C-alpha cells in the first residue's frame, strides 16, 4: 500500500509540474531559437565576402525541459557513454573528413568491445555537407 501511495504522490507531482511548465516551455524554446537565429544571421553577415555567405553548421541539444544547448558533438542511446568517451578524447574542431570518419569508426569499435552489438557489418556512415549527403 505504501508503494501505491508513493506512486500516486509522484504521479501527482509530475502532473502538476507538467501543467505548470507547459505554457512556458514553447515560449522559452521559441525565444531561444529566435536569439540563435539572429546570432546566426549576424555572424553570417560579418563573415561574408562579396555575395557569398559562409555559414557554419551547428548542433544543438534540446532536453526534456526545453533547455537548448549548443554542442560540438553528440551521441545518444544505451551505449552513448562509450562513444562520448572516445569523442571527448579525440574530437577537435579542425578534423578532416577522413579523420572524422575514422573517429566514428573508432566509436563503433569501442562499442563492439564494451557493449553488445551483434551486427557483423560495419556501420553505414553518411557525410552531410554543402554538396549533399553521401556514404563515406
């Protein structure tokens, strides 16, 4: 009976928090995105030479509370801590395409050693850049 009371209490608190934060989260997300968009446009305008704009790719992490964080790299899922340990050690901003592909392959090698992956095939790694998407 005590577990049922705890469960009911926690569910009630969770519902109250969701109800209280629901109106604010979309506004916070929209406001943050607008600020980032303005910053992107300003940066692109300052980095332009002639008519060509030099846009830089960005990666963001949006958590369940609506907090938007700019990140350099990311991994998610059950084995993400193993991949993140490799990325923390080896990632740097000036990686070549070949070095980046090798870094991803290292992440998968580590996952095969430290986490259960039963697929014998190499992962399909796709590179996305200004010229499109291709398999690396």
